[in-house]
C-alpha cells in the first residue's frame, strides 16, 4: 500500500448474480474449522467500530458447547456521519445474508437475526422479501439456518451489542455487564456471534476470493479495504470503498476542498485529527480507527459547535444507566458552554479533561468510554476555539 | 457441577476463592472494603453506579468489582490513584445531579450517598450543579410511600426489587440520557398504579428518593391532645426489629423495652396486635373448617378452595390487581391490625368508658402497606376510621430518639389489658409460615381434640426461607362432629415475597396444584422483612429476626391462640362466637377487583 495515495476498491458492491450460489456451494463443502481458519488468516477485523478479529469471534462462539447459538447482524448504523450500511443493505443485501449463513455454518448456529435501524424501516419490506427468498435458497441447498429481521427502536445505544440483544429480547436497550461476552452468553443468553453489516459482506468476499487476496491489501494491523462514509466540507461526499492504511493527508488530498482544517475520523465517538497531524496519522488500527465515518471540516467551521453538537448527541443518546456517562456527558456539555460564556475559567477545561478520562475508564460501555475521544482531541487541538 | 478454585491477588495479597465469586466478594473476604451503591445482596447485579470500580492489572479500563467475576491470575488494586480519582469523580457527578438538602432529608444520617460523600471528602463545587435546571417531581399521593426524584441516583435497586423480588413492576426505567428516570406506568402517581405499597423498594433505596410517608407529627399531636385517648398496638415483627434502629444488633427481642418506651412516649393504652392475631386464628380457622364442611359434606360447589390468608395488605393489593378472579379464595378476615382497630373504637372504648370519637388508634407496624390498608374506605366498621395512624418500626425508633429515651437502659414492662395478652402462636405471625403454624395448632386441636403431632408444637416444615413451602397434615381420630374429615389430608402451601406468591397463584389458577389452605406474605421472610423494618436488610439479618421470633414463641406461657384467656373473654362479653354476626360486622371484609395496570 502506498500510504500517500488512496486506492479505490470494488469488492463490497460487485455482484455478478452468481456470487451467492458460488459462495454457498463452496462453503457447504468446507469444514467449519477451515472456514474459521480462512477468516483468521485473512486478518479481517470487525467493521462496526470496535475492530475485533472476526475469525477469532467465530472461533470462540464455535468453541462454546450449546444447542442454541445465534448469528446477529448489526444493522443499527447509528454513528453520526455513517451511512454505508444503508447503501450495502440497499444494493447487495444477499451478500450480507450470505455472510450470516457462512457465520452460522461455521459456528454451528441455526438462527440468524438482522437488527435493522428504525430509521431504515423504508428498507424493511424489500429486505423481508429478499430474506424469505434467501431462506428458501438455504433450505434448498441443505443449510440448517434461517434469518429473521428485527426492527430497532430508534436509540443509538441499541447498536451496542449487548443493548441490541436486550432490545431483541423485548427489554429496554441497556448494555450488560461484560464478562460474560456475547460469544459465551449473548442473545437469549446463548453463544452469539454479532457482526456489522460490512464485516459480513467481507466474510462473503473472503469466502469467494480467499484470504490471500484480501490480505494483499492494507497493512499488517489493518488488512483489506473498508467502506467509508464521507461527509462535511467536501465536494465528493458519499460512499467509497478504499484500501486501508492511507494517511489522513492522502485522504484529504482526494476528498478535501483545499481548506480542510480537521477530519473527524470514526464519527462522533471517534478522534479529531487536526491539519498539523494529517501527515502522521494512518487511517487504520495502528493510527485512527474508524467504523467508516469521515467528516471533513474547513476553516469556516467552529470546532466549538462541532464538539457541542457531539456532546448534545451523547447527553441525549447515553442510555442513562451508569453514572460516569449519564452525568459526565451533561457535565462536559455544560462545562464547555460555561467556559465559552466566561462563567468558568478556561482552566476548567483541565478539570473536564480529567473527567473525560474517568469516563473513558469507568463507564459501563463503549458509548461512555469513547466520549473522551472527540472531547480530548478537540479541546487539545482547538482550545482557542472552545474558549473564545 | 463442581466449582473450581481461582487464585488471584488483591492489593498484592493472594487469595483463593470459588469460580463465580465476584471481585467485590473476594475483596471483602480479605477485609478490603469497596464502596457500593447499586449493589444489594438481595438483588441481581446491575453494575450501573460504578463507584465500586477497581483497577485490574493489564486491563484498559477499570472494572466494576460487583459485576466482575474473578479469574485465574488476576491482580486487583482497590485503592490506586486511578481508582480514587474515578471514584471521587463518580460521587461528585451523582451529587451534581442531586438535590442535596441533608439537614431536612428523611434519610439524613442513614443515607448511603451521604456517607460516601463524607468518606471521600468530595468537593461539590467542582462540577456544575445540574439539579436546579431539572424539573423533578415529588410524588406524595400514596398514603404509604413518597417518591422524590430529586434524590434519586438511578441505581435501579427499586426497579430490580419491584420487578424480580415482587413481580409487580410498578417502577421501571423511563427515557434515556439526561432525561432517564425511574418512573411508574405513564408517570401516574404511585397511588394509581399497581404498586402494592409493600415498601420493599423503600428498604433498598440507598437515598431519600423512596421513603415511607411518616405520620410522626400527627401522632405527637394526638398524644399531646388532652381531649383524646391514644391507643396503640404493636405488630409481632416490630419487637424483633426495633432494636436494630436503636443501636442493638439484629435478632434482639425487645418486647418489654418497647412497651416501656411506648408508655414513656405518652400512649394512653399500650396494647398488642398479637391479641388480634390470636383472634384471626379463631376467625380464620373457623372459616376454613366451615368452607371445608360446606365443600365436602354439603357438596356446595360455590365454595372457593384453597382458602388463602388475608393478613398481608401488600398481598391483598397484588391479588386484587393480578389474580382478581381468585378473590373469592381469600379469607374474609381482616388483618390483625384492622381487627384491632375495629375493636379499639368499640369493645375497648366501651370497656374503658371512652367515647369512640375520642379514641385515636395508632398502630406500630413493620409494614408500609398497612398505612394504605388503614386508609381503605371499607376500614370504618367502628363507625370511625378504625386505625387513625400507622407508624413503621423505623418511625417508632425515631420517636423514641426524639423523646430522648435511652432505649437500652429501659426496664421491661408489660402490655396493658385487655387486648394486651397473646400467645406464642400470635407472635410467629411475624415470620413466613407463622400464620399457617398458628392456624394448624388450633384447627388440628379443634378437629381431633389433640395437640398437633409435632415436638413442642413446633411445626418445622412450615418454617424457614424457602420461597414456596408445602406441608400435608393428616387428620385422624377426629371428634364426632368433625367425622367428615376423618382420614383427610389437609394440604397447605406457603409463599413469601410476591414473586413466589405469583408463582404459586399461577399454579393455583392453572389447576396444576391442589391445596386446601395457602398462606401468603408479601415480603421476604414475612413481616419480619416488611417494608417498614429497619434498614439495611439482607437474608442474614432477616434470619436473625426469624430466630428471635421463634425464641419469643418458645418462651410464651401460652402457645395456642384458642387458649388466650382474653380472647375467650372477648367472645364471651362481646362477639358471641367465632364468625358470629357481630364478628362478621367488625372483623371481616371484602375485596375489590382492580385493573392489571
Ligand atoms: C454506543 C455504541 C454503538 C454502536 N453502534 C453500532 C452500530 O450501529 N453498528 C455496528 O455494527 N456496531 C456498533 N457498535 C459496535 C458493536 O457493539 C459491536 O462491536 C459490533 O456490532 C461488532 O461487529 P463487528 O465485529 O463486525 O464490528 C456500537 C458500539 C457502541 C458502544
Ligand atoms: S456508558 Fe452510557 S450508554 Fe453505556 S451503559 Fe453507561 S450510560 Fe449507558
Ligand atoms: S438523600 Fe442522602 S444525600 Fe440526599 S439529601 Fe437526603 S440524606 Fe442528603
Ligand atoms: S412498594 Fe412494593 S410494589 Fe410498590 S413500588 Fe415499591 S416494591 Fe413495587
Ligand atoms: S429511587 Fe432509590 S432505589 Fe430507586 S433508583 Fe432512585 S435511588 Fe435507586
Ligand atoms: S456497586 Fe458496582 S457498579 Fe454499582
């Protein structure tokens, strides 16, 4: 990979009409352990944000001894600035279903759920029709697996895996304590492998082309390619599948408007990279990881407003159960407002950064833990904009 | 399944514990105290307050010790710099959302949040006070419970109590983020939802967000009013709990000191609910035998069996909401408190030559649901409100402290008479299985002429904390008038805690079980674990109270309700015989069907 250039890829959306059949027939002849080995070998990491190696997740779920196991597809896509899963579900849903079937076959699950974001209900009718056809196809091919689609309740937190399980189970979407992890006790307390929409499509792709081809792309820590949702101050907003491992600078060269001062990598819960760090930052697990969202800001933007928007989002979307997140988000928000208005001394930002640090290490789930990402990176790099 | 041992280190000290143990439990074994708020020994793990976080070597984040199971080789630090900073932040955050007004708060001095704040010397000024911008409501519509959202720390102990322990789900978490709160169905007031007033949530709320509605001032006013006679009654379980709120360890029997204290507080008559507990046995026992006779001999198919006890007002409200088609199965007997109230303003007033409208009747109860019960519109058979004020054990302790009485130094004094004498069968009403045991002691003897066939009259199978207990008593060599019961097996079941009651009622409703007599108490352990008893509560404390109750029974000169001489006198002078017309008028009641939510 040439770090200083972007490289466009076309694996996710390609569909020649025979792909699903080819992959399913191929997989059916494989031993589940070999499928998992192939996935581990590919180096694919989860595309939903947390970046856990997909093959290992499958391996752990397979290792559990349970009659019931589940495959769950996380289609809750709630991260601000992310809209790639919608595109995937609209254009190549059968590749997502195929990924679920492969996962089910590999781990020994007979049931899969797709949890669809409430805002994507306009896709629901079409998806249900397609999933029925797909379930029939699976049956014809002798797979003991079928997929059901569940619609979400419209809360960002329901994208967090354990809150998502609670929601499918008909309870209030609140994250659970971990351990136990989903691979041990997930949906209905059974071993569950939960993957993002895009992750599952890459599983299909890897099954078709093999791990070697996937591994050729990207870097040691960030194999393969990824779908990016690009928004903000850019003439080229939209969805792009790019090879991983480019620098932010290379990315900005292609997508910036010539005046980019910051890129928010990974949505509201991601990290803000200022211009002075564009050259050093690699987009991937060795640098700034992302679930796909890339927001570009040019010099007309107030980073105070950007941060305030994010904090308002978190104060609203925190599930509210744990103290550091529920109250911490409100304090960070009120805190920067008070500093802006001059009601608190600028040094109060140091107190708030310490609080953000406490949230990072003491909140119950990823939501509260990641508020520190935008907070500290924006406050550190755009301190003047926050104060004045 | 055999449990494995796990080796770990806490603050560099090695310890070996069983798998499944939490880090918190392991730390406690080593005498390292870790603060907790949402954790409660009676409830499932929540892991939401986060004050119990500790550092785990190698982990990216701190871990909540209450929710973290131990693992091999784990190294934990409970008091590192990181931990202390986070903990302090968390307490400060809670306080920033909190309407801190300790000096006028009912929980002052007994509040877990307050003591944590004190322990960590938090600086409340560090963060912005959020509480002033929020519209918090104080719900004081219920006669039993006050819910003050401005004091709530969202630990969800109440929600877990109401949902899992009581199977009521009157309280739930509503909204998210900064608007998240503990709410009733559609935010209706507590008196118009399915809440049973059991007070179990109050017993477990760490702050002043859920407390009993207190009537202390009203009772002082009555005591100080020279025009009225204030009569008080004390429930069985109060005497084994009260000491805990006055500096004694759990399990102390303080009956005599409690009576002495009540006299010093200025009550005109200090009487005993145990007396009407004995009366309940005669009324309810007769009712049961009558139902059995009608069903078995007269083949009357309208008779509802199994008959179920009716002493626990939380249970009554529960069945009225959730199993209203089983209401005919409830005994028509009032609870001992309400029997007492009806007699206080009739029989007792006449005896004393007092005008009924000049009698104020106060009851001291381990229970918050009794406050609600006293306010039920049908509880006015004396022509007045039968029980004017209900105080919990906790409120009585508060009055004793207010009066400057050194409780531990008090002499032991005796109840006034009449309506102050009772049997051991009455005091065990305070423990789950107690009403059953008392009823069996009497009913068996009525039917067979012999004492129940248990050593020392102790019917062990109905005792203890199993959620649902069953026993069968064979009736043999019956007296001629009860010959129709010859050889019959009286099948009994007992449940305590409403989740267990729910299980048992579902089985009854589905017809998967068949019993003759069922005892239900709304609270865990029975009244001794009531919603008005001293806080904290846990199974060990409740067990100590239970042991004290059975000790009290064993030490009573009279052990059987039908041998209480004052009861015999009451029937002779006033009621006639059990289930007489007059008894029905004053001592029995009816129930109301209520909606399921
Ligand atoms: C607050 C929060 C929201 C999340 N939302 C999503 C989401 O919308 N879609 C998603 O795939 N993963 C989301 N995740 C990550 C999931 O918890 C989980 O890690 C992911 O679905 C695993 O799939 P992957 O390994 O394929 O990435 C979210 C995590 C958190 C903490
Ligand atoms: S961190 Fe936030 S979203 Fe996650 S459990 Fe805590 S309050 Fe809920
Ligand atoms: S709930 Fe506790 S901390 Fe709050 S005002 Fe009452 S006593 Fe004080
Ligand atoms: S008093 Fe009992 S029923 Fe009512 S809310 Fe509390 S726990 Fe639930
Ligand atoms: S009312 Fe009490 S028990 Fe319930 S969440 Fe609030 S503080 Fe906790
Ligand atoms: S006591 Fe452990 S999180 Fe509340």
